[in-house]
C-alpha cells in the first residue's frame, strides 16, 4: 500500500532507564526494550504525527502488535537515558510496519534495533480492519529525501 523506496521521517523520544527495568543480570530486561518502543510510538502519535491514540479510540479502533523482531547489540544500564527512534516503513491492508533503533543517549551508539508490525483492529470485535486511507495520509505526510540510515 505504500510506495517502494519511500523513506518516512524518523522521530525520537527520550526514555530514562528506571530501577524496575533492571533484571537479575543488572541490565535492562529484554521485555523493556519493547516497552520503550511502544512508549515512543504513543508519544510520537500525538507530538509528531498530530493524531494521538485517543483519535483512534474515538473511532472505535485500536492497534495490536502482530509481530516484533529485536536485535540486541549493547546492554542498557540503570540511570542511563535512551533515545528511541522510530519511523514508518510500509502499510499493507490492516498492517503498519514500524522500524526502530534504541540508542544510548550519552554515546548515540545503537543498543538495539528492529521492527514491529502493528495491526489495526476494531475495538468492538477485536478483528483486523483495513487502515483508512486518510489515516495513512496523516501518518505518511512526513517524508525524507533519502532512505533511512542508522548510527553505529
């Protein structure tokens, strides 16, 4: 549904690593990385795209994480701040593919990166529904000139 080779703008959100994010190995637990990405997307829906989650719920819609892939590169520790960078990659019927990178703020080195497939659902039935064209337009008006790149 989206154009091949189109690069969408990346947005950043800052997250502080909290004590309850730390596991028995004294670094951020694997599950918290996904929490950081979900927080960033929620933040960016309103602040960056101008369409907060409340707009979706008013229309009787929700989002479900259909799949997630994370590659871990560096551990994150308590007291660190992280930058979560996300961008839209593509749309297909009811699915939106979002890519992300999580950086240690102090060094801007990638701690993790990956992708999430979010599926739009009807709140009343819980079933997947096609993403309305006007929603895609709202979310894809932010395009870059070049393809997304990353920091190492």
